[in-house]
C-alpha cells in the first residue's frame, strides 16, 4: 500500500512539475508572470480537465506553507523602523482600502445576486483583499518594490494580511453553525493576537537571535537553514494553535529578525523553499478551479469578475488620489490591486463551514478570484502607455545603457568629483540625476547627465547597471536604505556598490548593507583641513602623518564598536577630548 502511494506521489509530481515548468516558461516569455503559469498548469492537470492529478485539497494544505514563507520574507524586508515610517500608509490607506473595497464589493453582490446580507458580506469582504503572492513578484520584477509607489502598494497589501484576523472574527460572529459557538469570542481572539505577538517579539530577542548567533559562530550552514525553517514554522504553528493567522505569525518573526546581521542569510536560505511551495499553492488553486461551474454559468462568472475589478479599481483610485497620488499612479495602483487574493480561498472555506454560503457558491467565487488574478498582467500591459507620464520639457533625456563601466547616481558637488576622477583614470561613466537645472548646467560644461530616479531598480537597469562594474550613490542626505542596497546587490551582483553617507549615523544605518564602501561626505575634507592647520602651526610632516593615523585608527575602532553594539554612544573612550599628558 505504501509503495502504491509513493508511486502515485511520484507520478503526480512528474505531471505537476512538468506542466508547471512548461507553462511558467511560456507565460514568462510573454510577460504574464509565473503565477498564471502555475494556475494554468493546475487547471489542466486537475480533476476538472485532464484528470491526471487528484487530491487538490491535500496539496493545497501543504502548499499553504508557501504563503507562510512569503510573509516571512516580507517581514525580513521590513525592519521595524521602516514599518514605523510607513505607519500612516499602512493604517491609513490600508485600513480605508480594506473596509471600503470590502463593503463596496459586498454591496454589489447583495444588489445583483439576491444573496442574504450575511452571505454577501462573507463573500465581499474577502474579495476586498488582493493577491500578495501575485503583486509582490510583479513589483520586484519591475524594480518598483522600494519606490514610493511600491511602498504604497506594499502598505496596502500588508494591512490586508493583518486584516485576516478581524475578517475571521467577523465570519465567526455571523456563523450559523452551532459548533462555532464553542470557539472563543472575537474579543478573546484580539487578546490572543496581542499576547502571541508580544510572545514572538520576546522569543525573537531572547531565544532566536542568540540561537542564530551560536549557529553563525559554529559555521554550520545546514543548521542555519534548519533553524530558519524552524523559526518560520514555529511562529506560524503558534498562531494557528490559537486560531489566528499562521501567515501573520511568520510575518512577525520576519520583522523581528529584520534588524539582525542574519537577515540576508535567512532570506537566501528560505527563498528556494518559498518559491517552490508558493508555486505548488497556485497549482493546487488551479486544480480546485471548477471548470464545470464556470461552464454552467459563464456569464455570471465573467460579469462578477468584471464587477470586482471595476469596483476595486475605482475605489482604490479615489483613495490614492485622496492620499495625494497623481492620477497616473492612482490608476496604476487601482489596476495592480484589482484582483481577488489567495486568502479569499481560505475565508470562503470558513464561510462554508459557518453555513453562510453553499460549497457550490464558494467554488464559483473561487473561480471569480482566479479569473480576476488572470486579468491583472493584461490590464497592466494594456494601460502602460496611459500610466506613463509623457515626456515633457522638464524630464530631459532618460537614462540609456552606454556600456559604461561605472554608474554614478547624483551629480552634485560630491558626484562631480567622483566622476571626474574615474574619467581621469580612463573609466567611462554614466551619470544620473533628477535636478533638471543642474543637468542643464552640466551640459554647458560638456557633461552628459541623464534625468532619472537612481533609487529605482528599473531606472538603474535601463542605465546599464546590469553590465556596470561600479555603482556609486552620491546623493545628498539619507536617500538610500539598507533594504534598497540589498535589492541593488541582488539585482546587479557583478557591480561593486559605493555610497556617500551623510554622517556617522548614516554609516551605522547601513551596517548590514552589501556594499563595498561607505564614505562620510565631510570626513576627508575635514582631515585635509586639519592637516593644513597643523602644517600652518609648523608641525613636522611626520607628526602630522602620525596625528592623522592615530585619528583614523581610533575612528575605525569606534565605528566597529558602534556597529557591534548598535549604539552611537559606544566607544566614547576612543574620542580625542584633550591632548595626551594633560590633566
């Protein structure tokens, strides 16, 4: 019996992975994304088409780990300070999107289908959520995840993931199933949630971090992967045991580890498992797609999917405009988030168990969610020209790949010196800046500077970062973050990355960034001024060299201590406060 089951497992794996490989390659080739390829493979291999693979529900239960790992990686990319910086977008725009879209879609269902109000809410509120698993890869591939537009979309998606708990509570409160009364009330779930998050934070600080430090010191690569997966599964299992969202537990675990030196290592270790399991999740969704239900009521499915897309697009467009987005960005945001999401399948199943909707209705609306997901890449491609700002007098020439060996972002007083020294050494450079007036002035002096936002991955790629050996960010202030630099390194691994930092605090904020060099913008000029003053005082060149050497040595030691402790006040004894030998 066991050998028979193993044979079936191998056969199912052969058909599923073979079909997924073929469809993903085809869909990627035409710019439609991997998600649709997985859905198509599952639908074709599943019981409602060729019937070569069965047990879609069993595979979906296992594949939901992919959603959990996705939220863990999202948490790793979202350090607590960045989460705090985005709080207005998350709890302002995100809250409004979930409530207004959910209620608007519920109203459409109630007005057009004849369902009861509770059934309409059980269907409409989950449809207000979008697909994190589809949208995030689209933002990443376009290089827009770390742009203001990407962060706004991410804020909405993050609040949607957080809203799973109240949505579960709402469906439980409307339940007609007598057995549901045995579960904890909604207010108790809130207490459970707060207590579980606090417990995960404490465990991350006092258990998980020391554990990873121990494994890192031992140099056991395999144990590091094992510990990473254990962290994800343990956090998710705790939340699930309390009747909460397992994905939220994984997300909190990721956030708690985002500020540690192990963030990039963890992301690299978990990513392969996340990609495979997430692909399997969408394959199982495709397998569960009831094609016969669509065939029986094709007009209803098409009309409801269209109503869902239009309603969410319009609502999100209006909300984005209220949050001061321009109309093109608002349109892009509305279309990008217009589909139903993967958590809709979970909430539909709960609504079925609560006797709020029939299983056939859940299957039908699952098909609507899937169809809405299929439309998103086509909508984004069809509206690309409308959403792109027309070239005007203030934009100047956009970056292009000149085949240069170095890419310099920011052509102010700092970037000009860096560029001229590289050019003097025979290295060709491509220059990018957003200051139109400076671009025109530079052109008068014979320098070709392209107009573009160098903090966007797609703009860097357009400027030839994929072939560049050096990328230097010579921008004023703190315009680049550790997360952005990690994304640049991942996208352009062959390039050495150098950063102009505003001050010592800026250097410490970039302590985990994968860069080849960080230079404080006034350090070298201050050293030169001090040497000039010492020379004016008549000190011998040997004494001046020794003073500079002593200062640089102490400064490096102090920075190292500050890096390790994460405290700006560390290493105060390394500061020269009075001449040696004085009282």
